[in-house]
């Protein structure tokens, strides 16, 4: 991991951009801490610079409660090399949505499964590097992002102790079996009127999770209408599990 820039934000949070090989990322750490901070991995759907305002707001909210937060760019997003297959799958998805047609499972598989296969090892490599820093320690939480990535991470990464997942992205049906293997505490956010999300599929996925402790927060509104109070509730969820 190589830090490429740093700045102290107006609330005292230290923001540092880094690279991990070809992968760009950002780390936020609290203003002051008497001990290494627990870590929240902040997921997103891709486009680190485009998503920065929302990611920074989430990270700074977490830092105010004593958490470090970090994110990395997804494969094929931002300035990273594009995949022709992924671009074609994305175009097919947009075409179906624009036409008001059901999204075929085959399109979802072509778009999401290769992303999960590439992104999860990168998240794990980033986690290795982040936990080697003296100012960061476990336990670790995962928040937001492409829910299929969160599912896979929750299954294969034993260092993740809790996850806050956003039910706002397509999930291949083959991953429902993986969801049954998830056992960590979960909090799942669902926007009830999300026009790009299959509500029943999201409810079926929540039912599939094997966690004994899982909570569904369903709010009225579209994809970007998550109520502000959910940020506070998410911090309380992680505070119970990561401190």
C-alpha cells in the first residue's frame, strides 16, 4: 500500500488516498484515538471519484464515532481498465430497463458474477494492507456497495464481524445459496420504491441469509432516498458489534 496524498478535513478526520498495486482507494481515520480504531470497509457500486461526496460523508460519519473507514475502486470502474464483456452486459441491462422489460437472469449473471470474482480478492488484499497499519485494528465491518460482493465477503472473510448491506443492486440467483452460509450479524436496507430493484427478490434474499441476527430496515422512497437517520442507526449497529 502506498499513500499518494493526505489532507486533514475540517472536522479533524485524516483523509489519505492510496494505491494498492493498480487499485486506488481512500482511507479515513478519526481525529484522535487512544487505541487503534476498528475498521469499516465502505462499499459502493463503482466510480470512486463520482461517488466521493457520498462515500466521504459516510466515512466521516463513521469516524465521528471512532471508526476508521476505507474504500477501494471496483474492477472496471473509474480509471481502471474496462472489460468488454462487462460493458456489453451493462448495455444489455440498460436496454432492458429502458424498455420496461424484465431483466433476464443471464444478463445479471454476466454482469455481477465476474465482478464478484474479481472484487472480493481485491477487498481482501486491501484488508490485509489496512490491518497492517498501526492506527487500525479489528474487528472489521462491511457497509453498503454491491450486495453480491458483500455476500461473498461475509462468507469467505472471517475477519468481517458484521455487515450493513444495501438491497439496491441485482443479485444472481445462484448467490442465494451463498447467502444461506452468511452467519454474521446483518442489517439490510431496502428502499421500498426503488424502481431499479426487484423488491420481492430483495425480500427473498433477506429470508435466505443464514444469520441468527438479521434486521431489515425498509423505508419508503427511491434508490437514492435512504433517510439520513439510517446513518446514525448504522453506526449504532456497528458500535454494538465492533467495539
